[in-house]
C-alpha cells in the first residue's frame, strides 16, 4: 500500500533559536520516536506536510518519511502524527510529533462515527440522539478506515444501537464496551421530561432561584426597616 511520502531532514542543532530560524524559512521542527528506538530530531516543510495529509483520514494519515542528513544515508520510516502544536494566533504549525509504526502491529486511533439512514422512529415523531461521534479503535496502519458507518434506519422510538451493533471491517477492533450506546430514538415527551429534570437539579435547595431568593430577602429587610421606623415614631 502506498503511503503519503514526505521528505524530512535530521536536525543537528536544537533549541528555541534554531527552531525560530527554521520556522522563518517555512520549516517545522519535529521529532520521531517509538518502537523502542531513540528519538530523532527532524525538520520538514510545513506546506509539504499539509499537502500530504489525506483529506479524509487527516490525523490518521500514514506517512512514509524519507529521512536525510543523518550521516547514514537516506532512510525510510513509516510513521503517523502523534501530536501537533499550532500557534494560537497565526494558526501555523509550530511542532510535530511523529510516531514510528509497524505495518504488522496495531495502532490506536479515533475514527469518526457516521450515522446513515432515516430512522422509523423519527418518521413517527421521535428524535434521533447520537451519543458518540468518534470511535477509538485498534487496527494495523493499512486497515485504518476513514470512518465507521452505523445504519439507524431501523430504529423506532425507544430503541437504541450499541457498540456491539457496529459492522467493523476485518482487522479493526472497537476499544469501547460492547454495551455502550451509540444512537437512540426518543419520544419528544421523554426529551422534555429530561430537560425539566435537569432544570430542577440546577435549582438551589428551597425551590427558589438565587435571584428570587435575593429579591425575597430584600423585601424582608425593607419590612424590618419600616417596622423599626414606626416604633421610633411611636416613642
């Protein structure tokens, strides 16, 4: 299987000054680690990395890193992005962590969960609720799917689908409890009852909201002042 090919160079010097100069040239400092091998400091073009990302898999893209400048000639390593640092203002790449991966070993990633179909229960007036939007899985790099689909067309009001209902491709394991709910169709009345229960739980003990309690306390204080004033006039 062909993976995204990216040219990277070994960084002989490290530190903030070196990293700043690299970014000024459009390069991003990076590090490669994993598979019990020593970490390697790298540098690569930011735009090359962005262009190489699979538009659908995104962070789950598998790369073939072509490493040069290490003194041992060119080397090719299969890797995935483990972490990315992005500048909060410019949104530019600041640093990338690559993880070495083996084509024969499973890796753990999260894959989007996409619901398909129009539930029978929605046609009957219910509401569709999706409890989980991404599924953590274990799979070999070449078997990582773009997404996992779940057909909800057969769901009626009061019914739900769970992790055990997923139709996963060969070599893919879901890292969730089989009993975990993924999607359900609920009646509008049940949904309203849940909202009312949540609102009641948020109300302070005593039944009055903070603003109402403060207003009541203010009125009691005004009455006490009026009573005190009347007693003084009587004297």
